[in-house]
């Protein structure tokens, strides 16, 4: 492919996929209709789907030759993107990472490219607009959109644009990605933050878009939400262990949750031991009712409870990883 082709007419999209039959078809159809230039390539790296996703992807490939099916034997998202970029990325200046179950606005990719061209950033990240369908998802979305759930994380709040340390991965310059070695495939969670650390250390800059974002749907059950945040906590701890850094200030308070909950057992012998856990629970539940009464959010009280689930899981995963004897690969 000719290098002189405009980036707006020539870009690689990588979509990791694993059992996404309810979403992948609509995403590919939308991209096929929107991206009219023949220079675009859409690589779906499938980690061994068993739900019919592969049939949907291969049918899309037969209709649109720009769509490529790629087998990802390692299953992880980090491995999927590394493989796709290694095999196809050298013909492109940029690649865009998209989630199979995400929703994207019109001209999403083109806007990311415009941001990259304007800022010369190595990576353009986006904010997540979290929404849900069932009761658990709606309440989880409220929690994740609030400071009690996200701690003020830049990519959990709509942005006007600016340079950041980390964000939800969207576009990246292929040269920068390859220069730092791509994703660490021992990470199944938090691989994006780990890569962002290495990008910054190598002198590259990360820009969060103020002109586009994506829609994210939370886990649909309490158990799935707990497991997700357990793995998030493990991933963050692995990042800290690998790079010998300190947790961000917004992560300090959640780190105390698991020890506080565990310490509450000591209230059987000394009543004051329950105070930290009680204060945390009171804050979360109180904030949930504040959202219900003052912000007119019917799912506010449940959002407070789900924030507690997220805190406990994240803190537990973090300490399990930090107290393990050696490096551990997060569960996929």
C-alpha cells in the first residue's frame, strides 16, 4: 500500500473478538457502510468464539474484502492487537482499536485521525459514555460515571481535549506502538495502562479527544461486575510491580476497602474495628440516595451498592496480586 495515501483514506481497524455474536455483525455492517475508501482494512482477531461469531465475521468478509478474519490462538485482547498490527500494520500510519461490543458515533475513526494530525500525539484516547439496558447495567453505569465509581478518571468523564497519562485506547501510531514493543501479552486486564506507561517513558504523548467518544455497556450481572473489577485490581497491581510505581492518588482510598472489610471481623473483640468499613459503606449508600433524591436517578441507591461491589473487588484483586509470591498472569 502506498505510503503517500492520506491517513483519512488509509487506516487499519483492529477488533478483538470473543463470543460477540450479538454485537459484531452490527459493528462490521456499520463500518462497511461508513468507510467508503478502499484503503481501509478491518481485521477481526477472534480468540476462538464458540457462539457463532466466526460465521458472522466470515460472512462479512465474503461481502467486503476490506474485512479480514484473523485467528487469535492466545485469546487475549493484547495478543489479538499485537498479532494484527504485526501482520498488517506496517502498511499504515495509524491503527484504531475498537471493542466488538462497543457503540461508536459516525466519523469516529476520521475524527481520531484528525486529532492525531492536529496534535502529533502518538496515541489518541477517548472518554467512555457508560449506559445500560437492564437494571444492573443502568445502576452500574451511574456508579461508573460518578466520582465514587471512577475516582475522577479522565476517560470516565467527557473531555474537552488535552494531554493525559492514560485513557481508553482508540488510535495509535503504528511506529510508536512497534517502537515500545506493543502490548504486554501477560496482561489480560490493564494492558492499556501498562502500555501507556511505556509510551510516556519513551517520550510519546497521549491526547484524549474532545470531539468524539464511545458508548460502553457495563457487565449485566453483579457476579460479572465483581469478576471484572477483581481482574482490574490484579492488573493495576501487576503494573505497579512491573514498573515499581505508586498507585495514583484516586486509587489510594479504594485500596483500603478490602483491609477495612476484613478488619471489621475484629469488631467481635474491639468495636472500633468496624468504623472504617462502616464509614465507607455509609458514604457509598448515602451517595446513592443523594443521586436518587437530588439528581432524580431512580437507580441511585443500587448504584451506591454496586460501587461497593466494585471497590471490594478491585481492592481484593489488587492485594491478592501484590501479596502473591511472583508475577502472575491475570485470568482471561
